[in-house]
C-alpha cells in the first residue's frame, strides 16, 4: 500500500512574532512542488492564529496539545472543541515532554486521543522509549504498552503515529535508519495483530528525534518510515530540505 509521507514541525515553546514572520516568509517563498508530502507545523498556542493566517495554503497548522475533555472549569487548558472552532484540523498528543514533564500517563494520552478524534480532529500520537528503557531491552514492551492504551482509537485515516525515541530528542543523537526501521516494523506488526491488517498497512508512522536536513533522506528511505516529526530543525528554513528529502 502506498502511504503519503507526512512531516510535522513541532515548534515547542519557541519563537516570537518577529521570528515567526521571518520563518513563515521563508516557507512561503519556496516554490518547490511539495504536493507529494503532507506538511503540518505546530506553533505554541498563542501563535496558532497568527501562523494559520499567514502560512502557505498547502501546509496545515496543528496544536501541540489539547485536553481530554470539552470546555469547562479547567484553568489553563485548551479543548479540542476550541481547536475545531478556530479551524484547526490537527493536534499533537502524547509528546514525550508532555509525558515526562507534565505526568501524562498512557491512559491520559489515550483519553486525549479519543476525545480529539470524537471532535473531528486528526491526531499525531507520539510514542517512544527512554534511554534507560532501550538499554534494558524494553523498547518493544514500552511502545506496545503505549499503543495498547489507545488501541480503540487507532485508525489510518485520522491518526498518525510518531515514534520518537526519547534519548534522541534534542540530544543530537539519532537512531540509525536500521534502528528506526526495526521499531517501525514492530509497530506495524503489532497493529496487524491487535487492530487490523488494513490499519497496519495504511497507518503512517513518523520518526522523530534530531531529524535534520542532513539525515532525513537516509531515514526516510526505510520502507516503514512514512515521514518525520521534527523539533529544532523545524525552526529554521532548512525544514524545507527535510520535507523535500521524502
């Protein structure tokens, strides 16, 4: 099955109005045909409307997080309902920084994914192991546990999985193409056994973890790597080269 590659740019808690203007202009000025790749960028919440109103029309904008419930007495939260109301189509859920810094468990992530999907959003759902878990030989167990929690929500039309080995995020360390392929293939095997073969074949699985213009082509050449979720490199015009590598 042919799967359309998808590249996400997660800006995290970075950028200001001036730097956003310059970066978006660089993206918009590039006239390369990128219709063969879906591209989604995720600014921090306060700049979503600004980016949505100025970014090239063939790219989409995502939120970096949303709550597991609708509107109400949830100070500081952003609901999926609000994201839909401002015209967003995408949200990132379960990033390792949300899990590690804000205590989001597999169960919390699963509830967020289910609620976002129920409101019509498409979800980039993040999974991945820490260095300690990898060195203990627990990668497969950890990733399968994360998948199991959200199993009922997994479908290839509205969910993209982002495998991000936590030890490679922002560290400069990158999984080798073979390491990435091994885990992506394991994810697809798990999907076939626990969801359906159709979902396994159709699910787009991104790799994330210090992806940049220099390593994207080699990583993207692997048969089960369907794109990237990019952090630091998405804050620079070179993000275009990551997209063009696919």
